[in-house]
């Protein structure tokens, strides 16, 4: 299943019925310490869910678009939360989320910086959960800006 088929959808579409999707790591992942933001994102997800937002968490396999459940959730997500980890590589699922016209909020990877800055929202790995939650809420509260940020995604 490819998520590329949804390239014409935008965050304002009715099919975008997941407000926030967290791309999680599998239990038993060799070194979860490499992902310092993951615990903070889980705190944000809990707070948003308590506030009535439609939130989901999905464990990301190595090739997210190859997993039908992950691909479906990426298509339906308005905002995707992830991180580059301590290695600072593009997060798994990042390109897939962009092609699905979801806004990615993450720390800055060292690779693909130009594309990341243009189509994603950068947050600091050191940011508190409260700051991260405020960032997510601001983007969810401004559907026009969210659609504009994701409308012209081009990945080379």
C-alpha cells in the first residue's frame, strides 16, 4: 500500500480525522535512550486526548508505507509527532507523513534540512512537554496555516 495516492488531500479534508498521530518506537527497541523526546511526546498525546482531540499512536516499522495500518493513519493525520533522535537523522515516517499531507512536528535532523524547514515545524529536543503541547495546539488551531504548510510538498 502506498500513501502517495493521497497527495491531493490536505489537512482541511474530512478524511483527515486524526488530529495528532505519534510515531512511536516498538517495545524492546534496542536503545530508547536515543529518542529523548518520545516521553515528552507521550505526555503531549495524553494531554491532547484529555482535551478531546482525536489522537493515535502507531509503532513505526522500518518502512512505514509498507504497513497498511501505518499508511492509513498517516493519510488521516493532520499533525504527526516524531523526532530525529540523538543521531539526528530524518525520522522514520517523515517523508511518508509529508507525502500524506500531514504536518510533521519534530526536532531538526542534520540531513534534508532545507526540505525539513520548508515543510515541517521544528522544535527543540530540550523543549518541555508544555512547550511542545502549545506548539501542537497552535497548529491545530490554525487550519489555514496547517493546510498552507503542507500544500506544496515536494521531496526530491
